[in-house]
C-alpha cells in the first residue's frame, strides 16, 4: 500500500446523497482483475447519456473538474455493495480522498485499505466546500493526514478525525496481514480457548 | 451484578482477540463464507504466498456469476463466467476449503446456503465479502460484509480489525396485516429512518412483530440492514431459531447441541441494557410497500402515489428525487397501482427462501403471468423443497420461468438482466440505477407483491387481489 501523508489536488463537488458503489463502478466491470486497471470506468453509467455519449452536465465531464483528485460529496457516500472495485476505480482515476458527511461502512474501510483517505466533515462544511468548488471551478483542496486537517479553497482549515489505527497504517503504507500476524500468540491463544469453551462450533 | 449488555455487546465481547489502546479491536471470525466474487481475495492471498488459516471454517458457493439456465459448469456458454466458477472450484481445492459447487446438490446464494446448512448459527461471528452478510444475524449471529482486502485478511489470519459500532434497536410492535411480509417491514423501516439511518450501527430488531416472523422473514429483514446503512442486523435467538437450526448438516449434535443451546439462551439483550440509538416503527400500520426511486428509502405503500419533489424543502434531496424520477420515467402523483411492469423477478438473498416462494405461489396459483417472470430459488435445497410441494408447477402453469439457483437478476452480471428502459417488480434489495442492467428501472417489493404485479401486469395491492381467497 502507498503511504499517504498530504495530498493537494483539484476537487470536484458531487451534489448527491447516497452515491452507491454500483454508480461508482457498475457490475459488468467487476470481473476485471485488479491488474487490468479501472481507468475510464469511474461513474461509467452516470456520466453518460442513454445513447452512450458523455453527458456534458456531469461534473467530472467538465474541463475544470475532469482531473480532480478529491471528491466532495453528500451523506452516505459509497453505500451499497461491498465491491472493493469501487475504491480501485476511484484510485485508478486519480482520486486519493473523498470528503463527505458520512460513508457506507464497508466502502469507508475499503478506501483506507487501498491507501485513500475518506474524510468525514459535517454536512454544513461539505455543502460549503461544494459551493466554493462550484464558485471557483478547478480550485484545490489539501488533505493533510499528518495534521488531520483539510484546507478549503478559501484557505480555511477544517479538522477531521480518522481512526488512529488506520491513520498510522496510511501514514506508513503498512500492509495489514503482516501487521496482524505479529499478534500470532494472541490469535493462537484465543483459538485454543474458543475450542475448549465453544466446542459446539467445531 | 454484571453490567447489563445488549446482545451485540455479548457477541462482540465473545470474539475479542485483543484490543489496542486506540480502541481498534482484533476480532476472531468463526465462519467465513465466500463466493465466486471473492476471487480478488484469493488472488491477494496467492500473490502474498499465504495459506488459508482455517480452511475448516471457510465455505464457498458460486452465486453471483452463475447463470440460472444451466445445471453444470461445463454448460456455461460465456467463457468469462465459466472461468470464474472454475477458478472458485480450483481455489477451494487448492486451499482445502468447503465448496458447495454445482455438482454438490447444495449450491446456491451464500446467504441462503449458510443458514440452511447450519453453517450459520446463533452466537457466532461470520463474515463474507458481500454486503448482504447481515442476513445471518437473523439467527442471533454477529455477521457483516467486508471488502476484498479484508477477505484476504480473514483467509490469512481468521481475524479482522474492527472499531466497535454503536448499538441501535429498532422495535416493531404490533400484528402484521394480511399480505404484509418481512420485506414490507424492512422497506417501511428504511422509508422511516432513511438509507443512512443506521450508519455506523449494529442493529438489533426487536418487538412483537419481529418475534412473530418466521426465520425466512427475519432473514429478509436483517438482509436489508445494509440498505439502511447498518453494519450488521440481528434478532435475538428464540424457540423459532432453535427449531430452525436443529438437525442441519453443520449444526452441533447431541451433547454439543445441548451445550450450544444453553449458551444461545444467554444471548438476548439484558432488560436493562442501553442502546445508543432507538427507533420505533408501528407494525400494525405497515402496508405492502413498493419503491419508486433509485434508493431503497424512496418507498411508499402500494396504495400511495409517486411523490412530488416540489414538496421537498431540502434542495439537494429535491434534486436527487428529480433525478430519480427522471431515471425511473415516473410523473409525480401517479398512483403506484397504475405503473405497468415489463418483467418480474422473484429471487435473491432477500426473498428466495422456501417461505418466500410459498407466498408468491399462493398469489400465482390459478392465475396467469402478464409479463415475463423469473422465479429463481435461492439454493438447490430450496428448489428441491419447492418442487416437492408442487410450487414449481404452480409457477410454470402460470407461465413463469422456474430457474436454477443463483443471484440472477438481482445484479446484472450473470446474464439475467433488464434491457434499457425496462421496468421490473423485483424481490431483490437494490433499486440503484443500472443495478439490474443498464437503463433498467427497478421497483423493490415483497414476493407476494411481485407475484401480484406479474399476474396483473402492473403493481397491484395483493390484499385486494387475494380477497375472498384464504
Ligand atoms: S442475491 Fe443479490 S444481493 Fe444477494 S448476494 Fe447475490 S447479488 Fe448480492
């Protein structure tokens, strides 16, 4: 996993609640393996008209936003399917951080497990950030994980929190499994106890 | 006296391997279900040259990519789908995990197969690389969906790092009316608390209306916890649960059964236990429900009409509603019973168990499907049971298709799809844009309502349709 310390990039406002992972990457692409890449698939259907042409109204199709590296969304971003392909699709299209009032639980973890930083800020702040981006297309936002701060286009800092465990792993780009296996003694002890106390499980 | 605890806390505490100072907890996983969509997890495992730590606790069944018009993998025309199913079998073989393949007679959707084989039990922790894993909580388990990296982590360590979710109780008291099933209960709950109403929570469903549901109905309710944003859904185990578990293939037997039963009886939340969040839904007032938009929270009783976004004060929500209506090609004020459907799907991990098929068959009996209707049992075992009761005959006599088990039209990735612009009545769980196929328009309903839409050609109130029939 790549380490994440600080990321400054153009940001795009996504003015919708409940952006589900089916929208982020539709089911027919899920059979792609990771190494095939997911470039060009972000919001594949949502950004197109019924006839398959690009919808010029969709925010990420507009010149000022098309190479955004940060999204600012509304509540419940990434709800729905557990497909980690959604996080991969965001990553492969240059998005390293999503800012929203709340996230689908599984997607929130999937982002962090892929080196991305999901930032939770209040609905008011998110609405204000989206407005600033509409007013200044192409404006940048900074997500500073070392200091747990988002710097808005207007220069205002907004403090956010992220689970310390994940923050540490993100800052250091640490692989989960090797880290966990350092606790082998505890896992083995739990297994032995479980086998004795809940033998009905086996 | 010990501090009173919720069922969720009891389940959580029983699975803690270790807790870090920052609150992050390493949880032990008693059962890991995987499926043909878990291949990215296997790949990660192979790339890192690791083994499955506990193959004895790992169970695989092909479901997402399994076409429902074939009986054997070799018959699958689409090369990619065939390879994905072959890959699962090969992975199961290589890592020594249980595999309910198409030749096992036990294949089906992971969330249907787990409980019916006794893999799912009260008191356990269970994960699966699929968001509808909350289904298994209906038996009194702590069950939740995970992503591919986490699947690989569980394969390798049989554990997961978790932050403790908050505890929420949703109480549904009252008596459900005629024609109202578990699906209507959960749709009514989501309509009330929103698609994010349970975010960050483990949800316990309680109250007399929940207690009165059979296991199938309880699984339907817990299944869609994810559509309310919840991490896990659960229902306290009781006599209904115990009777359901007893004698199943992987369920404990004899002495072990007695010991398990004694433990399971200690699981329900203590009377004094507190929840972080509470919601109350009036069970008596729930009608058969239909969704109208592209989020499960866009739901009304079948007697209702398509809402008018102009009445929505919040501008973002109004815009979202307008977009949804545009996508669904619906006009505000249209009565739901005036909306015609093109296809009906009865199936999915939400509503493809035997009781669901019975509810649908009762409506389909001696009637005729007006539109193409797929009936897809959730597992081979459900299929056999339905056939032994003659349900397949009722469906085929009504002109409906009786298929092989799998996820089918719940998710547009196995060949069963809606064409652009087609409208479905579907017993699945997601009405997201394009979920059932590009441009498809999905309305979520319960199995009886789906059958009612099929025989009417439009949404119909199953209560009116069944009047005079017992
Ligand atoms: S039936 Fe649908 S929701 Fe259930 S596991 Fe299959 S694809 Fe997922």
